[in-house]
C-alpha cells in the first residue's frame, strides 16, 4: 500500500497510525501523483477536494486544501481524470469519491475519453457539512 497526501500533518498522522498498527504502508508527501510518477498500481483510490470554492483564483491553503477545489469543484478531479489512467496496470481500477456539486457526469465522460470504462457505482445523499453550510 502506498498513500500520498499534500498535507504534512496528514502524512505524519498516517505514518504514526501505520507504525502503531504494524502495517507496512509507504506514506509519501506530495501533490497528487507526483511522488509515484513512473509507478503503476492495481488500485488507485482517491478522495480529493471537490467542494466548489468561493475564490476560484486562489489556490487553497492550510486546512482548506482538504475541501476547496476551485470555482467549479474540479481543480483536482480534472487532474485525476487525466493522470490516473497512466498509473493503472492493465485491469486496474480507479475508485473516486466526489460530490454532485462537481459534475459526476463530466468525470465519467473524462475518464471514458481517457480510455477507461467508467460509471457511477454508488450515490448517497448526505447533509451538507460545516464547510458547505457556511457557504
């Protein structure tokens, strides 16, 4: 298992948790797929920021990096659509979480255009969290 996060705190917490659990997890700090460039995987799991941000022109900073994803919520999703297919081994799977606010059909179409079979496999209606309620 290899994990990547842009947040120093998230990386340190994941490393500590893996160490405490005795799990052999490689945890890297970096921007999306940059730390694993040139490698391939059977499974890529992504839970990127996907909340539309009020200030689309400013890159998210601090804790907001966990949820702010540009004016349309696709700042990271579009990168995943374009870059993830190159990380997958033949028969590999990408599992991706996103909000209905960031156009899931566009994601499906982008992944199909990149040569992947793509479909929404599950939908769940949940209440807005504190970030969306404040917006």
